[in-house]
C-alpha cells in the first residue's frame, strides 16, 4: 500500500497541496494564489472556476515535486475556507454566479430584519450560530432572489449549491457532498441531530432539492484520479486536528486572514453566552462526533496585508515583526482592524477599521506594531469569552498560521494572556490536519500516532510577567474598540 498522503487546502487567499510521508512529514508542496474581487464596499467575491483550476494545478505540481504518480498516494484530505457559497448548474457543472466569500457583508440588512422578527434566539439554539452575514444561509437567500430563474432551477434540482468543499468534491469526484464541519457553518444545519433542518430551510427560503449530502468528515468521498478522498474538514477544524485536537481539551488559534480559536469540547455542543459559536470539530462515523467552541475574528493577518497592499508602508508582511520589535512600547497607538466588521465575541457588522493615538511622532513601526498587537488583543478577547463559557482557565495556547511566524506576536500574546504560547515548526497545520485525518481514516495512522505527530517540534513562548503594562494596554484596546463599534450603522 502507498505510504504517501496528500492534503488539498483551498483557502481564501490561495490553494495549497502538500504531500506527506509515512511519518506525517511534508515532502513536497505547491501553492497558487487566489484573487479576491471587491465589486462594492462590503462585497467580497471569487471565481469558482479559478478555484478548481488552481486545485488541479497544485496537485499536479506537488506530485511532480515528490516524484509521484497518483497511484503513489494512499489517501487525500480536503480542507477549505468555510461559509463561502458557490452555486452551479447540475448538467454543465458551470458556476451560475461568483462565489460569495465568508467575509462578505452584503446581507447585513437581512440579518437585522430576521433579528427584529425575533428569530435570533431559536436559530442560535438550533445551529449554535448567531444571525450574521458571515454564515452561508443569507448569502444563498441573496443569490436566490438576485439571479433570475435560480430559485426555479434549485427547486427542480437543476441547480446545486455548496460550500467550497462541496464545490471541490463535485468537480474532483462527481459526488454532491459536504461534511458536518462545513454544514454546521451554514445556519441551515441542526447541530444536535447533525442534519439539514426543514424549519431553517423555510426561514431562509432555501430549497431542499439542491442540498449536498452530509457525510462524516472522516469517510469516503470518492476518488480523484484514482486517489481515495477520505477526509473533508473546514479549515479551522482541520487546523485543530493538526494541532492534536482530536480529543477533548486542546485549544488552538490560527492566525491567517482572520483569527480562529477552537477548543474541542467533546461529544456534546457547548452553547456560548459570551459571543462564541458552537460547531462540529469532526465526525468519524454516522453517530460519532466531537464538537468545538469557536471564536472567529474576521481580520488578523489581513491587517498586516492591508498595511502592505492598501497603504504601501510595508514591502513585505514579514517586515512587521522587526518593525514592531524595534519599539519599546506602542506609544498609545491602537489599530482596531474591523475592515469587515467585528466578529466574535462582539458581532458588529457596522464596526469599521480605526487607528487611534496618532501623533507627529508616529511612524510605520507604530502601525506595524499596532496591527500585530491587535491580533493578540482580539485573541485575548476570544480566550476570555471561552473561559467564561466553560468555567475553566486555559493553561496554554497552540498557535499556527502565517502570522505565527512573528516572534514578537507570539511573545506579546503570551504576555497578554499570561500563559505559554506553543508554536509548531510546521505552521501549515490546516494542511497537516487534513492529511492526518485522511491517513487516520485510511488506516495508516492510529489516534495515538496522530497525536504524537501533532506534538512534535514545538517552540514555547513563556509570559514575562509584565502584568501592569499589559493591563494598561488592554485598557487602551477596549477604549479603541468602543470607538470602532457602530461606525457604519444607518443614521436614525
């Protein structure tokens, strides 16, 4: 039997394929960027066909770099950006509209109307999620109303929809299927029964005929070029799996485009009273699942990208680390990166990005430091909300994602939280988690071997005990946060 396992990671800003050996070590990787389109303020779209072309391309490139044919790969795991929706024609397989990306805020008025009608509490009880444009259902409602003839096609089953995993699985294997980690992000999925909910479908006006089948995360999704696809996980759940969160009690935060903190809470969901969401961590059988408590921040590493691409004050994102470390303090400069509203635990779609504390002495180093500090402050808010929900203090935090390369950020996070921060040598834990899940499902690795692979090569950042300074900085962050909230709310 082949001993190589592949992971295909279709994220927000790019597509990556990684080939791993029998000890879960990466042996080859390939990556292509995916452009975002911003046709109007608050709108974020992508081309679904570019997603598929990039996925096929990186798979071929990674195989070539590993000197493998598809026959040399025992299993493939798929992981993906969540909440983004794609609609396509069943007969032709062609997309019927651009993909509406998870960051898109165009459906904020619909969410406000549904909240005003009194639906928010029961939707949260049924799904674990708040009514927010972040999630998929209101995006589908917008497409069904905005594309002539789409509703009739959907009701006949001539049009299909899916989150990005389902779009990818359809193109690669021909199956119209998703998994519970992705389905639980749609506002259409009963979190307790783990199935599509007729009352939710009715509320959002979504036809049942175009729903993908929901299969366990670790199960067979078909074959692509002869390679068994044995795992599908949303990107943050894959990162939790890759950080050893296969069993309850492990927490991780991924600092990518956004920041996503997940804690595996075991076989029953924990409903939050502090702005977090309940979601499925993974499902390994029809009646077997682990749940997670999750906090999602919309803009984390993307704030540094904005300094680079939007303002042009950084030549490369990696510059931010050295610039931030060159200052002994933030000098009262704070950046609230609410460039797509605020996610957990605040949930304010009308918040907007805010930079405060500027003086004639402010430099680009202050802005770089403020952007990195903002990632840590937002993560701090998520951790405290999670501790309030579970009644337990977090003893350590595992980090990954591109921004975790910053030593300044990891150390600042340890100081702000007052607990150790653990960073793996391989920061691509989303891909790693998809591969570990696929290999586990295919029988290549036991659960203990998955946990052992995830725990290898960790760097520990210990808090330095600067409690007084940390308290002052957090106070400044809260003041800045208050000024960013509600900025774009409609006038009375």
